[in-house]
């Protein structure tokens, strides 16, 4: 006999070029409906902007068999919480205004996050709307990891520090690793590699984040779909002086015209792999740069943690592209990290892909940010 859930949470994850949505039963931990609107605002895409994407999602929900009166809360993924927000927060007009203000730190993400909130509050005006912040998991980074080596007074006045992002995913995956290994979360050290159009790495000691690749904004760290990741700050001054580029041009260059797209013209990893297979030199370079940066961070976090019990790949690329996992960890046998090629290329879902004799267990762990957000929002019902 089917049981009627006590209530559902609509989870909206408005990213830079996509919107993921789920209707989640937070008690059972299951998704009733899920979907993805992607290629938003991209050439050839059918969805011009995030407002149109959200209207399409609402229509899908209205056309479904689920009674939308069962929606008791809406949970929103919000990328940047600054220093003010680090716990799930009930959204008020003042909170929304602060999220919009923080767009100066996350120009690709906080604006679509805010649009999602505005549209959803109009569609579901009588339920709590809750923001869950990507920066929350990293709020308590050790000071030596969170601090930049610049004038201390300037840093304090302008809130300059490492905030970190994808925190909901890193926290969820690190906890799932402990469950999969049958280990006490407080006793294991894990490197989490969240590899999607946005990409980030974290070092997690005993369930607590001690280092992460993204910084003040989601621009720092790994090579991403359209973002450059680590770059010498002198490049910006050089381009200002020699090319006359202003702040907006530099922002556009580093956030929207860099990364894989900047190197080879495409930020779609599937298309990138097709071009590599066809012999494209720019695509091969883009892939090699991506892997090289990833290996650098893995090596750095091995040193930060001292002992690594697990390495977990997650998100779109991390979960689905076996070649990335294999190439990122190739030749690390001497460090006790050995992938089993057959395990790596077979199976689906959460699984171990390392060899039996590997000292560090390598896993693929599908992230479930939506469930984590739904459970956080359910606390306000």
C-alpha cells in the first residue's frame, strides 16, 4: 500500500547554466519528481534565461500527478553566504537583499539563485523558503587555510578570506564515504573532488573541512567549464595596463571565457572528449591542463592531511567520466593510490573503484545536494 508523505520539499538548485529541481520526501529520503533544465542562456539553447527556466519547471510540476498542496517548504541552494550566513536560513526580504548584494563575490551564481528565490516565493507564497549556503561547510576552516597573505586590515575591512563553495556536496559526500566504508566519520581523512561545470576539491579530516580549492569567490582553484581557476593576479594588472581591460571585461574573461571554454571553445565535457577523440589539439590541451591542475590539488591535499583514507569523485564529470578518474590518479602507486581499471569503467552509483591493495580507497559517490537541502529546509516546517 502506498503511503502518503507527511509533506514534500521543493528543492531548487539554480546554477550558472542550469536549474536542477526535485520534489523530495525529506523523511523517507526519496525524490518524488526530479528534473533538469540546462543550457540556459547558451547559444542554441531553448531557454533564454533563468526566469524562463523556472517557469518551465513550475509548469512541469503543475502537469504532474503530485498535489502541489503537499509542498510544505522550498529549499534553495545559494552559493555565497559571506560571513553572515553559514547555517540554513529562513528567507526574508532582508535575507534576499543580502544574497543579491553578495553577487559581487559570486557573479555567476548568486544572481540566478536570487531569481529562483523570487519566482518560487511568488509561486509558493504560503510556505517557508530556506536558503542553504554553499559556503556553510567551510565557514570554520582553520585560520591558516582561510587567510590570504595580504594586508590584514584590508582583509578584515573588506571580508577577504577563503570562503569555499560546493559545501553542501562536500559535506554530503564525505559523510557518505564513512557510511560506505563502515567507518566512524570522525576517524577518517577524505579528499572530495566535486567535478562538474564548476569544480572544487576539499580536504576533510574527521568530518571537518580543513582545506578547499575555491576561495573568496568560486573562481579560484581547479580548471572549470568557463572559469580559469588559479591564475597569477599579475595577469589582471598586465591586461589592465597593456590591453586597457576594465574590471567588467576582466570579470567576464575569467568567469565566462576561460577554463575549458577558453582553451578549446567548449565547456561541455562530452563535446570536449569527442573533440579529443577526433584529434583536436586545443581540446587535448584543455583536457591535459584540466587533469594537471586536478593532480596538483590531490598531491597538495595528501600533504595537508598526512594520511588519506579515501578519495571520492562526485558531480557530473566526477561520477560519469572514467578517463578523468583514471588519469587524475595515474602513477600514484608509490603513494598508495591504485585504481582498478575494470572497476573504474564498470558499474554505476556509489562504488569502490580502487584495487584491493590500494592503501587509500577510491570511490565514486553520487552527490545528493537536493536531499541535504530538503532536510535542512524541513527543519523550518
